[in-house]
């Protein structure tokens, strides 16, 4: 094969796991080729996690400023979406430079282009700047990422709906935004846009919002959205879509109240993600896919091809940056002689609505499905005195404790700073500590953490 370049490590994709593999291997003096067809760093710092939280925080600031209870007097208040976007873009530019600096310092060879396998562990790269390169890797690491899925509904694709990518670059305020999907992305962005001043409708086919959470959590979220003036339509089956997002769009649907047509100006689809595994000729490399289109891996993230590993979204891992980074750790440490696996990972979940939803371990729904007996302890968030000082009493907090021991099985909190509160519980669970450690700990007053003392004071025997 003419013009074949050989590298010790070939990393395809610069998302959470891919960039860490390239930086770490390169920094250790290994010869690394890092192939990226899009923005360096993958989705998280460019079009997903961090930009979305930047926009969401701007919406929270606006929401707080509008609350008369804090004593701010303003004769008029309006939102400048262009200014909101400028702040976000400045952040992204800084993150892009940070990624470029880290890549340069690692001495990994950054190749900007699209890779496609032409033989085992061998790819041909169509360079973004023109031309081609052919590269063989003694070891290959796939971090191909995922993209927003567009359901196959009549007229939906033709309406050119936004995904989170286009939404997070919107310089204007929609008059009426229709959101298809009541999961994490849809709920976070729907609430933000409502706080900026748009009319918002959320359409969800399931009986509750955040379908993988307990019903009481879903109900609390629906009440939150109702109080903020967001229309939520549950058990809704979309039959067809007409019009063009950005101008006028009509969603024809059925729900328990019958047939309805929702008219709006912009359409956001947030119904899940699809792995980017379809255009790289993985079959040529001997890398097999599962029924969902994810790369088949074992519990050490090795694929069906020798010396090829997959990490992050494309490997079917939960679609979180912190999981992708843990995937890197598993693969890298095992290459150094470790014994790390994906089995029994304690993965935290957090939805950055306001207030936040945070969970680690099992919820009631999962425990019942698995036939696991538990003791439930729960309380309203307002029982935490810190919430009174900041006027944020909304929400609830609950913990599952094993029936025959003091093991913590799971923790869920919907409330202000829930993600930070969850981290304390996660640390205890990771250390296999009994719930009594948190019950008896002396937490600073008044903080959210002392709510754990209150929650666990009356656990049933």
C-alpha cells in the first residue's frame, strides 16, 4: 500500500475519551495520530454540555432578576439573545484554544479530516483542507460520538427542525417554540427558552416527563413547568408535521383529549441520539455493531477486532462526558496492566433544569423491577433550612436503603444544588459506607448538605 503512514496509536474522534487518550499517550512519548473531522474536543465543549449550561445559566440569571422577592426594581426588562450568544461563543472560543494548546503540548499529530477503514486498523482520511492520507495504527481507539436523532415522522425532516446544535446558536427569540421530547435535553432547553420570554410547548409520547425517573419526579417536573407557563402534552402521538421551522410549523397529534394541532414558529427535536458508526466502514476493520447501531464491546471496551477499542457514545456507554472520560480510564489503565471494567459502575445522572434533578444508584422504579427490597426515606426540599435563606424551597429528596443492611441503594434529589448534594451521597456509596455515616456527620449550617442529617434522622428499622 503506497504512502502508508504507521503510528503506534491511532485515535479517531477527539471527544472526552479520545482527546484524553491522545493527550496521555502523546505526553508519554508515544507516537499518536488524532483524527477529528469536526471541532476539536468533540460535542461537549463546542455544541453540547458546556454551551448548553452557559445558555441555561443566562436564563436563570434573567429568571432571578424578574423575581420581585429579591428587591430588585426594574422599570422594564428585555432579553438580548445576541448578547446571550456572545457570552457563550466567547466561552467556546476559549475552550477551543485550550484544546488546541493541550493537543500541541502532547505532541499528538492532529489530523483534521474524515476517516474510513480500508483494511484492519488502516484508514484513509479525506482531509478537510483537501487531499488524502492513509494511516495504520498498531492500536486503534474509536471515539466516534453520536448525533441527535430525528424520528421518522411524516413531514418532520422536511420541516428542517432544530436539534440542540442549531438551538444553541440561535441569535433570536422564537415567538412560540415547540419541543418534541421530554427528556433531559428537551426539558433543559425548553425551560431556558421560556425564561428568555418565548412561548413553549413540550410534546412527549410517554405518560410522564423524564420517563426513566420515578413517577413522583415526573409529576414534580410537570408542575414546575406549568408554574413557569410551559405547556406540557403527555401521551402525545405525533401524526404529521407541516411547515418550516423558523417560520411557521404545525404539529398534528393525538393525546388523551383527542386530535390536536399545535402551531408554532420553531421546532426543536430532542428525542435521543444515534451513534456515528454508519459512515466509517467498520465492517472492513472487523468491528461489529449491535442491534442499536452501537459498537459491540466487552466489559473492558475491547471490540470484536484485535487491538481496537471503542469508547464513549459509540460504544453504547451512557451519553455523558463523565462516562466517556471513565471509558478512557478503563482502557488506558488496562493497557498498563490494570484490571478495570465497566461492570457495576456507579454512574451519576444530572438534568440541569432549575431546580436540578440529580440521581445516583437505583430509583424506586428500578428497585421494584429488580425485586430488591428497600427502605424509603424522603422529604420535601423545604425541610432543608438553606432553601429558606435563598427562597428555593421547591422539590423533593429521597434515598433508598437496603432492607437487610444499611447499604445505600440510590439517591434522588430534585431541588436547588441537587447535583452537589448528590456528590456527597455518591462518595459514600463509592466507599461502601452505611447511610449512618451521613446521618451522623456534622455538616456546616446552613448548607444543603445538612439536609442529609434531616433526611436520615428517622430511617425505619
